[in-house]
C-alpha cells in the first residue's frame, strides 16, 4: 500500500460544498445526473495525460458518508484489468482553512502486479497515480462549484435529477 493525497481549491463555501456532495454525489463523482440515496457505486473514468496522448480507464467509485460531517469514504476500483491497474481506498473531505475551501482526496493505493508493480510504482507508477487522482479531484471540484452556484441561484435546495438515459461516453484510448 502506498499513501497519497491530492487537493483541489474550490470556490464554494464548505457548507455549500457539503450540501452539494450530500445531494448530488453521483453528478460530482461521475458527471452523470441521476437520483441516489447518498451512498453508492458510480462509474467514472481516470485519465493520464502525456505528451504522447491521453490514456483513460473506467473505474467504479464507491462513496459512503462517515460520521464526520464533510467526509466520505471512497473506494476506486478499475473495471477490467483489475490485476494490471491500481485500486484506491481512502476519504474525500471538504476542508476549510483560512477562508479557503478545498476538496481533499487522501488514502492508500495498491500498486498492481506484485513486486514488478512495486518497482514500476517507484519508477513511474506513483506519478501516474497522483496525476490521475489529481485530475479526478479537480474535475469533481469543477462540477461541485457549478452545482454550488446552481444551488445558490435556486435558493439553497438542490433539485432532484432524473436518470441519465444517454448512452455511455466512450473514450478513444483505453487501458485494458
């Protein structure tokens, strides 16, 4: 297991950020709008960009609230190629320090492929894991800010979302 933490500053207040995450977690985590009960598993995509292009891989993100307000447990598991890609377990939290609100994704990931994966993690894997999780938390922060702005305009109550009936988006380059 290898510890990792990534953060993203957000415009929303901590109170509004918590309200949005409690009411619209699937939209924030996966970008899809559908009804939920605050706990669940949602499809998402992790991205790694390089000068040679971008790689994408589908993951399942499982989120559940904790007893601490503003903190959720989060698990990210690859879909397909489970043995060839890392998995992550940790927390997603809203942090408010010095009038700055931010999302914090912290936890541990398991490098794939045993000893070979541990070596690869030391060479390049940790950087790729950090980049993909940073992009995920940044995208979540952008969606959260958009929903918080909508929440403020709507008078403080998030609107329920109907199920997303669009076909799933497929990216050009996929691992696995």
